[in-house]
C-alpha cells in the first residue's frame, strides 16, 4: 500500500493484537483498518504506545488541503472530519471500507482527548443534548398547541 499523504510505501507495524500500516521514514502517518483505531485510541490502551513514535522524515511536508485516496480502496477519496465532538483532531476516513488515516501526531492528540470510552460517550451525549433538547422541546410545544 502507498501512503495517501506522501506516496511512500507503507510498512506493517504490530501493536498488541492489531497490525497497522505506517509510513515509517516518510510522513509518519498511520493507516487503521476498520475497528482497529478503537483498540488504541485511549491512553489506558497500552498497545497504542508503540504507535506514538513512528519514525518520520521531518523534511516531508504534508499538504493538509489535498484530497486523499484510501490506501486500501485506492479509487475512493477519503472524507475528512473531526474525530470527536471536541472538534480538535481532523482525521481521514474511507466511506467504503471504514478505515482511518491519521497524520503524524494525530493519534497522540486523540488519546489525550478522553480518559475512557465512558467519558467519550458522556461528552458526546452532553453535546448532542445541548444541540437537540431545546429544538425537540420547541417542536413538542408546537405540536401540543
């Protein structure tokens, strides 16, 4: 597979019970197949520690505005979106295979956002509640009028 950010060949790296594809010696990005990122996205998931120090060439500059093709599906352009409701880390996700591309440093930033899956879910629930509760209450009042 080729790196969607810099074009270098990706190499496999084992982290616990998953094998990811990393751009070692290139831009330092990491490809996670569907459901792999969930296994290393929290600070207490020790398997992810090895992925925080992917060897990279600092001279390689990645164009964040360039559309990226999925390294697995090749013809599919990935969607760029925020990883969580905190809206701090932009990631690339393939709409076909569900894999994620993280640029260098993004895994570390993701792991710092939430201490556990429970905290992540609570923050997401609060965020959605803030957005939709007043809207739904207004709609209900209009129906009852």
